[in-house]
C-alpha cells in the first residue's frame, strides 16, 4: 500500500498570488496524478506528473497556470498560479503502484481564493 | 463519451438501516470498477475493486455487485453506522490518461 501526504492541508490566498502544494508518498509509485474537486462535484484530472520531464495536462489545464514538478518517484508539487476565486477548490494528489489496480489519494488541499 | 452516473445524488437513513447505492457506466474499454468512500475533508479511500469477471465483492459491511452486461454496479451497506456518513464515489477504469472515469458520488448521511 501507499500513504500519501499533502502540504498545506488548507490555505486562504489573495487573488493574483500563487500557491505551491506538495505531495509526498511513502512508497515509490509509478504514476502520480493531480486532481481538482470543486464543491459538490467529483474529481477532475488536471495532469499526470511525469518523473524528470514535463507533466501531461488534460484539456482545459495548461502548464502556465498549473506548473507541476516531479523530481523523483515519491514527491511532486503543483503550483496554482495567478489565482482567482474560480480556483477555489480541493486539490488532490494520487499515485499508483506497479502491478496494482489500486490508486491511493492524498487527503487534499483545500484552497480558498479571496 | 465515457460516463459514470450515480444515484441517488444524496440519501439520508437512520443508523442501523441498510441502503443500496447505484452506479451505471458507459466506459469502453472496461478494465475494472471501484467504489471509494470520501469522508468530508479527506481524500477518497478504496472500498472495493472488481474486474470484469467478478460479480460481487465484500469489504466488511460493504458489498459491491457488478453486472458487466448491463454495465451496472451497486454498493450495499449493511447495518449502517454514523461513521458511514460520507460521499461514495463509483469509478470505472478503462479510459482517460489516468484510466479512470469518476462518478459525481452519492452523499450519504446516517442519522442517529
């Protein structure tokens, strides 16, 4: 199994600023993903974090707005840049282990932009 | 388009009662179907994972069923407890970059 932690757990930020969210896994996961979950909605995939290379973004999400790093197999960061109130959401990190269907999720980072 | 539809959207039941949550999907190709429990303010936690050949799988008081022919799944909760209050998300694997299509979830409230 894998245990995923995220920092910060929550934050309140001003419009126009940026926030970097950290994701740490206690095991070497093959795949890491970043999701957004807006109130009352399910999870939307933002991007796949690729180790040592640029992340792969889903339609509607761009690198300038959501830069992602993944320097190794257990750590990734997501930055929410030039924030607006529409970015208020929960951001979740997840990872999968090799040869397993299981996908593990972090506790999420609750972001409020004022 | 791959879709996962869940019903009901929300449900309130008394502690000790049973309930069944529904999930219909149109995901192709299909690999597996998962049910997750998401407590408020927490990330989703896996309850069950079923592949094409599995019809039912249990995890304590949670029992999931899968009918791959009709593309339907259900999650049955027996003798509900206050700690069962959460959102239950049906997720089907087979499409997308992460291979997952998420339902919007059923918000379950257990009342004493």
